[in-house]
């Protein structure tokens, strides 16, 4: 199953429309989308406006692919469960969000090689068509890396050491 999610903050009809049209053309019947308050009415995919957090997690667990907006909850859950994720960020210039923090977040995760990013509908279709050849995603650990813990520990130690005692 391909699980599509737009989160709960508002509609993202551009993503849902692209997925729905792609599924129709490709004859895909295995797509389920959480659409939020969408105005677009899908014709080729199963949809639910909202699902509760436990159902969301079950959908991600059973998905072979997750397609999502660039929301941290969606990205982190997919990575935690080792699911390949294609992210299409909401864009402020299209009235989909207040600013372009989702574009910045998506690019940062993509630089790390953890997610696939599609910045527009054409790229999304191209990424979806290549899904069969993709490698399974590496699971994001449930705990912070030792490097991150050491960095935070050093920061805390320095911040709590009186200035005159710092080396």
C-alpha cells in the first residue's frame, strides 16, 4: 500500500490531485490518503479526511511507501519505521502555508540522503514512477546518536560552568 498524508493543518489539494491522477493513469488501487480538509474529491484512491494518531502509525507501518507534505511528524514517523518517503513540501507562494519552512526542511533531510523530495507535481510523478527500484529506508533509531548526546552534554557543561572557570 502507498500511504499519503497531508497532516491536519490544512488542505493540500495539489498533492492529493497529483497522487489521484497518477493512480488513475497507472491503474493503482493500493493508495490510501489522509487528505485533511481537502476541496479536491479523489476519484481513483481511497481517502479519509482525518485519522487518529494510532491509525496513522498503523498506516505508516503497513505502507510500502509514504508520500507526505514536509511535516516533521510524517517524516520522522516514516524514518523511525524504516519506510521510504517521498516528500512534496507545501509552498507559501501557492498559498499552501505561511512561509517556506517545509521547503527548507525537505531540502535539509534530502541532503542527508534520508528522504526523496519532489518540489512540484512533475517531480512527484517522476519519483512515484521510480518507486519500484528504490532501496528500503534505513530505520531512524529511537534514541539520539552518541555524537549528538556528547555535543549536548558539552554544551550544557560549558553553559553551566562559570565564565572565569572556562578553558
